């Protein structure tokens, strides 16, 4: 393989990671917020942690895109 080209299966793995990491971080953020709401008797923490999960997913997405563009 040429030195600048990646293995196609490596690229599939990287893109699959991108496709899974954003929804997973959103779901985890919502779930943590929901559990804290039930434990503390509040009704707003799920929104806070949902937004944190969305932000974490986008940060991971941006990092991966920057890493791929450098290579």
C-alpha cells in the first residue's frame, strides 16, 4: 500500500466509532441525568446531562476529525 493510504478496514472502524460515539454519549448523559433526577427528586437534571452528553459527543467528533485530517 502507498504510505499515505490507510487500510480500508481501518477507515471503516474509525467511521463506525464516529457513528456510535455521538449517540452513545447522548444516551449516557440522559441516563445519568434521569437517575439523578429520580434519586434527588428533581425534574431538570436530565436536560443538563443530556446537553453535557451532546457536547461530549461533539467534542469527540471534532477531535477525531482533526486527527484524521492531520494524517
